């Protein structure tokens, strides 16, 4: 007997795929400041739900992807200020590498602007994204920093 699927399972995978793609888009924008419309178009046409090394990527929630990318870039100063406020003394945003900044920016955007998404879901999802790029120490950094930002963002 097969186990019934729930309606939220595909959405969760679609949101997870959207978050990973959003981090990639924010990283790309940091590396080469592509204007927003062509950046989104490239991801819509070539990256969301595409293939990597003969593996099919999960279909992403395109609207959610667009919101995270557009929102993070539109509120970049506010987001960077929130991140910088939680860094250890003597650390600046410039000391973080670009993938780390992209992860923290996307996560912080969700924490400050997407009250419809539970805090735990935001933090867990971006910790999962961090696992794709980093070792345990950096993953713990993402967890701790987003948790500290969450306390300020949503009281």
C-alpha cells in the first residue's frame, strides 16, 4: 500500500527549490550586477526546474522565487543593516564571502518581509541551503545569525 501524499509536500519542495535558486540569483547579481529583469528571465528560462549533471531539479515555486529575489534586492540596505547588526564585533559584511551573503540576504528578507512563512521554516530551509555550500561551522553561523535576526524581525 502506498502512503498518501499531502498537499503541502510538493509546495515544500517547490519552495525549497525556489530558495536555492534565489540564493544562486542573488549570488550571480553580486558577482556581475545583471539588471533584475534579465536576471529573472535567465532563471525562469534556464535554471528553474532544469537539469544539472543529468539530474532533474525540483520544480520551483516561481512566484516565491521572484518575490525573494526582487524583495531582497529592493530592501538590500535594510537587510544588510540587519545582518551587520548581528555580526560579531570587528566583523563587517564585506568579510563574508559572496555565497554566504546571498544565503543571509535571502533568509533575512523572508524573516523581515514574509510573515506568512514560519520562522522555523525560514531558518531550517536556509540552513539546508548552507549545507550545499559549506561545512558544519559555517552552517552553524547561518543558523545562529538568522535566529538572532528573527528575534528582532518578529519580536
